């Protein structure tokens, strides 16, 4: 397992476009965002990302990686993200990745807004 590659992949979910999501989201992926977005499956996530402005500046802190079994890892961290025209966003985040024959795929991501 390449920890740096996993964190790079995680950063890509903050800054990447819909094609990045399409290439790296598991088929059964679930995203849990604060209201009004709520719980989204893969198709809903791809649709939402097509119209969402991407984050330009992303700072992760307190990063933790947990081996969650054979072929699975969990990431936990605090994020501060900014994009044009907003005041920034802070959250506590968790992501679960599963190893496929090709690479790692994001299975679940959750955000809890933080100050």
C-alpha cells in the first residue's frame, strides 16, 4: 500500500473533475454530505460534480490511515478548502477505499462540517 498515493487520490476528490470521479469512484460508492446534499450514490455524485465548482485550495491536517482489513483502508482527517467566491469550508472527513485488481477505488466518503 502506498500511503502517499492514497492521500493524493483523496486530494483529487476535492480538486478533480467529473472524469476523475468517474475513474476513481467504486460502482457501489456512497457519499455522505451535509444538507442539503445528503446521501448520494455514484450516479448522483457524478451528476452533482459536473455542475459544482471545484476547490482550488485544500489543506488536510491530522491525517490518519487505518488498515481496515485485507484490501481496504480508511482515511480520517480535518480539511480546510477554498474556492473562488466563497468564505471557505472546514470539515472532519472520513473515506474508505477498496483495492481492486486495477487500483484503489473510493467506496464511501463522509463530511461533518467543523469550525
